[in-house]
């Protein structure tokens, strides 16, 4: 499932009330696994909440899972996290660019990516919005391809099953039939063409590319 779909499910759970917050948090966590570069600002926007609200919900769920608690999920909306955030903001506001660069240099790669995404979102919101639209469009196309591939599998499997049935029918009915020499040669020639065509179909189903299929089938010749 795509990150956008996970966030959509999370939003639905949130709308149902506090008792569904645990499920909402799990969907947000799943979305972040699908797209690690997602920022809390982006997540909050998708949920119709603030970035801090979404982050606190997930932190509460992660803490809940670590403790193996059996009580209902409790989210601390008023903890000292805001105080720590205020201190961080004040520190960064006064820091020289070189100091900020040194701080970022020591962070894990995932955090650097998240910071880069946040900065770009603040400075170039239209670019971020355009990229998100592109990503959603690509996700929709991937889902469409999956559905189309599933339909093609059913279609091709049906055709191959029918062909196998017809070949078995020929094998059973042809037993003991004495064909004139000319007819026998024509039938064997058609069978040989069919064998070549089946080999081309096998190549196509195996993922072969760069083949001029029309030319290859034309080489085999014969009427269809």
C-alpha cells in the first residue's frame, strides 16, 4: 500500500475518535516506512492536523509498543517536548551558519534528508506541492498497472487453458485416423508453426524485450 493510502486511512481513523488513535498511529508509521523522506509537516497537512500533533501521536504509540502496555493508548499533548523544541528554535535562531552546518554534519543521514525536505518546503512550497502531485500520480499509475497485470494474467491463463484443451482434443480424436499423405504433411507443418509460435509466446511471457514480434511471427508464416 502506498504512503498516501496509509495516511488517508489514518485520517479516517482520527475522524472516528480517540479510541481509533492507535490504528491511526500505526498507519502513519506504515506511511513513513513506505516513504522515509516524509516530513511531519507533510504528514500533518495530509491529516488536517499540525506536525507536532502527528509526531506526538506516533511517539505515544511507539512508547506504548515498547512497554507492551495493555491500557488504552494515552497521548501526552502537554509534555515538555514543546519546551525542548523552544530551546532548539532559540539556539538555531542565534547560531551562525557554520555552527548549523556542523550540527547537521553530525546527524544521521535520515535526519539530514528530513531537514532538507523541511527547508525546501519552507522556501519552495510550490515546488514541494508539485512533487507531491507527481508522486501521487505515479502511485496511482503503479496501482493501475497492478490491476491491469492481474487482468492480463487471468486473460492469458484462460487462453492457454483453452489452447491446451484443444490440443488434447486433437490428440484424442486423431488417434487411428489415416490421413492422406498431403493432408498429413499440411497438418504436421501447421503443428511445427504452432510450436515456433509457442516458443515466441514463452519468450514474451519470460520478459524478453527488444524483439520485433511482428517480424518473428511473419517468418513463421501460415494462416491464422
